[in-house]
C-alpha cells in the first residue's frame, strides 16, 4: 500500500531531519518544518499510521520516530530529490582528481579517497575483473642488469606495476624474447588466462633466455592475480573494519558481484541477507565506463542514516570523471 501524499511528505521530513540530527523526530518539530498548516495531533496520527505500515519505528515509548529500513527504501525510490552538485564543487572535484592522477596505478584509489572525503563514508573501488576483462598492454622497463619494472593495463582500466628481479642478466636478446611472447600470446587474452602454471609453460618457449624470461612472466601472473582479487575499501577504514560492518560489507560485496549492476544501485543490507550485522548498512554503487566498454564499480559503504541527496550525485559525478580519465589513458 502506497502512503498518501501527506504521509509521503511527513516520511520525507522524518528521514531528512533524522539524517541531519541523528535524533528521533517528534510531531511538534515536524509541525514547524512542514509548509502546510497541519496540527500536531494530525501529524502524530499520520506518524502512527506510517509506523503501522512499517515505514517508521519508535526506538523508545516516549521518543519520536525514526525511519525503518522499509521507510528508507521508499524514500530512496520515490521521494529522494534529484539534485546535482553545485558547478563550483564539480569543478573543484575534477581538478583535485586530475591533480591526484599523476600515478595511473593509484587512480582508482585516489578516486575512492576523494569520494570518501566528499561523503564521509567508506569508499569502495572494484576494478573490472573476470572473463570479460582482457589485458590491453604489458610494459617492461629494465632497471639494471637483473631487475625490471613491469606494468599491466587491462581493458577495464586497472593498472598494476611491480619491480621484478631475475635469475640472470636481462640482455637485449632476453628482452626481445619476452616482448615477442607477450605480443604473440598475452595481449588481448582474458585476465583469467594469466595463471602461474600457464605463464611458466609459456616461459619454456624462451629457450636459452629461460632464466631471465621466466621470472618476468611470473611477475606478470602476480600482477594479474592482484587485479583479479582487487577490491579496495578506502577513506574511512575503521568504519568498515568494525566486526558487524565487516560482515555486512562482505555479504553486500558477494551480492553485488553476483548481480553486476548496470546502473546506480542502492542496496540496504537487510534486503540482501537477514542478519543483524546488515540491518544498518547501506551500499551505493555505480559502474563507470571506459569509452564504449564497461569498467569496474565505484561505491560508498555507510549507515542507513546517510545524506543520500548529496552522496548519490557525488558518486555519479566522480564515477563519470573517473571513466573519462581512464578512457583518455586507454587511448
């Protein structure tokens, strides 16, 4: 049953006031805020009916009301005002992210940190992974006789690099063999193809250059493994590491990875799994695109009492800028 328009106005006011103050909302306070001349008795009656319908809760007998998870769901789906961040704030965020993007490998992490600062929530960065993601480029830069820097870039926009030491000197001949094997076998291959066993068998084709090439290919496999398992929680780690939140985050992530959302999703923890640890957890996520391709996911993990009217447009904007920057890197 959908609440009446007056009940909807009261529910929206309760959600927004409770989100702002953290205190249960009473009828007298609502009477001061609502534009219509509604008596305190009428507001109390409407709030009682909203509680009977499951949209509001009363934490204590003498206290005011707070939104229930069902009330938050209705508010998010039907009553949340559609807003954009102010133009000045958008310009500031884009400039700051571009300033932080001097290290491509940390672009996702820095986008997450900026999102966490904006929303005061834990930010979640999930690079694209799995069979759809392919390796776009593998770069090598010798750093000495038996040491080189490897970098791996995927079609999902993720970048990883590491320094690798070899058993013997990286000669021009060894470098040429490594580049040839990469070009002929690895570029365009799905990320799941990059296992230690698979790349070690590839190293057998290096012939006399085996001792130099095998550690380099093992390093490529390690980079791929890091990308396959890489989600990052950044920004407010203490929040996500508290035991109930940690359980909730894990359950929400499993659900999220199974669903692979195509647009922005707001997941209220209690809807995903019936567990006390999830009752007060919200995960808001959106995919980012890289050119015409699907990238990974960017999101925020926080309490039900979240400033959705600011957090959601902030998440959308940073995800769009992140996608644009990764598209430019991809080109």
